[in-house]
C-alpha cells in the first residue's frame, strides 16, 4: 500500500515552454512557485527570481 504524500513540499519551475531545463538556459524567465498539498501541485505565486518568491 502506498504511503500518503506529505504536504508542504515546494518546487520552482520556470514559466517557459517545453521541458524544464537549467537556469543557464533562460536566466531571465519567470518562475512559478508551487506547493504540494498532498494531492497535487498548487501555484502559490510567480516571481522574477527565486529569492523574491
């Protein structure tokens, strides 16, 4: 039986088309700050740089 996913995790993918790549590919691209609610990723905000999110 699968364990329940823990809520609260965060990720910060780039807001670009195609597969997500390293920061050096599009350093000026906006980032989407997302948080895991236990079932799916929810968008929290959009930031210019990770430190501003």
